[in-house]
């Protein structure tokens, strides 16, 4: 079994070509690592999607109101 760090680097495309090829071979034979890779890839897809979305415009009152309602120490 490979480490979660190695599998994450594979999903994110951070392995060198030789290590990537070795990981592909390993994933072909290891159901446990293949499942972990699938889960990491699903999370990665969510993160990528979240980063592509633009933040909604916030009303001007939200920044002013937040500072007025903070607890004072």
C-alpha cells in the first residue's frame, strides 16, 4: 500500500514521470489504493470547482456591521 501523501501527489499531478508510471502500475493491482485515489480525486474535484466560482458580492453593510457587533475584550 502506498501512502496517502504519494496518492495525493499522484492525483494532483506532482509526481515525476517515472514515479507516476510506477503509481499507475500499482493502482492497477491494488484495490485499496485505487479506492483511496478515487476519494482523493473526488475531493480534488470539489476544491477545483470551488476555486473556479466567483465570490458573491457582499452588501456594504456586512463589513461595517460585523465590526460594530464584535465583542470587546
